[in-house]
C-alpha cells in the first residue's frame, strides 16, 4: 500500500508517543498506582504478604507498624517473639516510602500533587495530611522515641515537621501510638512526629500540633453493631464525637470494631477520618463506590 502524507504524519505522531514513553523514568511508571483514598488505614499493615506495598496498590493513605527496639534497631512485629532482624522500620516502610516520594515528585501518590483536593481534610481547620505512618510502640516508649529522634531526621525531606505552635505538612505524617512517652515528646520543641490521642484529649484540648489524631477502641464507648446496624443512640453519639474532633482540627479513628462493610459505610457517612481495616481490597472497593450504592464484595 502506498504511503500518503497523512499516513506518514500519523505514523510520525505514533512514533513520537512511543519515544516519549520510553524516555519516562522507570520509577514513574512503576509507581503510577491507583487514585489515593485518604480515609483508608491499614491496621497491622505489616501482617500482609507485602507490607506497605499491598496497601499502596489499593490506594491506602495510612498504614500501621508495630515496633520493638531490639539491639538498637526498630523491628516490626506484633509480638516480641516474632521479630526478625531484616524486618526493620526502615526496610519495610521508611526506605520504600522515600523511594516513592522521590519518584512521584515529592508525593507518595503522584495524584496528590496534580489533584490536591484529594488530600483535603474533612475538618476545615485541620492541617493537610497526605499519608500517615502510624508507629505503634509496643514497649520501652522512651527508648524507642530516643531512637526515632536520631532516625527520623534522616528522612526529613518527606516528613511533616512539628513545633509547639506549628505544623508544616510533608508528604508523610508520622504519628506515635501505643507506649508513646507523652511527656518526653511534648517537651521536644522540634519534632518529626506527633502523638496519637484518646477521646479524653478532647476534654483537655492539648495543642493540635502535638495530638493531631484521636484513636480509640470502639468499646466500651459504643455498643456493637447489631445485625449490621448502629443504634440511634450511638449514631448520634458518633456524629457528635466527629463534630468535636473536627472542631479542634484533629482526625478520628476507631479500632476494635467489627471489620465489616456496614461499619465502614456508617463511618464514611459520619465523617470518621481514618477507617480501620485488615481487608484492604474490600474497603478500597467500597470507598470507590458512591454512597448509597451497593459495593461488590471480594471472595
């Protein structure tokens, strides 16, 4: 078949697209990923087959890592007997997050750079948070924090920075939970992490730059969902708690609750900021489904 000028132009345009694609850095293709879901929290994330990576593949914007200080290293495991020397906080989380941060132009998800509205907080007075690394300190909180004081500054380019009176958002916000040494952290005037609080903190109202997140067990404050339904009393109580938390510029998360779609839907409707789950794909599917629609379930 004889080539026409228009055919040649089309072939030239196609070749240009191929050349442009080939010129893209491999990392940018590798880390393109899904649209992020800012309200997702991977509970005990390290127990998945691919810690962090499984959560990132689903668009999660918060992950939880339990840590122990062993022989000078922060090792990730739920129980002290399960620690392994190669499973460090750096190897499983900080280093791969920094790789993505660099590959995606200063963001864990490139879409958070091109579509910043995706990461806007539910509270109009809360600082912007793109991605949360919740470090649950299992024991020896003071010693673990001393280690973090030397470790986290090595990743300062991607971390949120806190003082007594300011929060300068970064791509990753580190929050300490569990056996956090509250007084020691509060006395540190220049920090690369903040603290996970309790519902009682809403009464004392500590600086939001110290306690930007409230995490609480669902029980005993609330009753279990019965037949997939929250009681009218608990629904009202939940809405009021969300309102109080947001008014102080904080985010809210619950743990110890049925890990089921009917809970996730109620939390989404009520404005709970981080929805806790071990079922990554199921929660991601639900949150990508418009409210009021039936979300498909995974086998």
